[in-house]
C-alpha cells in the first residue's frame, strides 16, 4: 500500500521573496589571480581569520563573520575586482567610497553591505589592502 505524501502548503505571492538577478561572474586573468593570491596571503596573516571556497571565490571570515571574497577563478562584476563587506557601512567610509572611482558606484549606498573594488594595476594594491583592513576591523562588531 502506498503512503500518501504530505504536500507543502503553497506560498502566497506575498510570502515569496523577490529574486535578485544573479551577478555577472566573469573569469579572471592570470594577473588578477596573482593579485588575489597576494591579498589573500595578507588577509590570512590577520588574527582570527579563516577562509573557505565559495563559487569561484575565496571567502574570508573574522570569526564567523564574512568580510571579504577574493576571486580564485571568477569575480563578481568586473573581472579584476574583489568584494568586501560592511554591516553597516560607517558614514565616514561611505563618503570615501563615493569618491573612490575603483569602488563600484551602484553599490555605494547608505544601506550597502557589499562593495566591489576594481584593481587596475599593482599601484592599486595598497588601497585595496586599506579597504580590506577596514572591512576586517568592522567585522568583529
């Protein structure tokens, strides 16, 4: 005798979350792979930092809080960019981010959590580390 399967009740349209469009995830260059590895090495040296793979990227955590994701094979948005997180983005950093052309403009909003930083040359490395360090510092709150 077959058992009847219990069906899950259908969600009403109000209960459904609107799906966000999936971000573009382009393959990264060999140069970006090197930059990302160098940034990842620097982050790994910080206290309480662990990392794990996620969707072609490597997520970096301070304790249980993720604060950055560096590309390994794919990036989010631009092919030579990494992402970092603030929750919430402090007002003084929001103002700096708005003025920074390498940070994606569409994500620089008062409620922004994830920001994207685009590396164009090795000269950008120092500034990239500056933003990653701030994301790390704010991840313990």
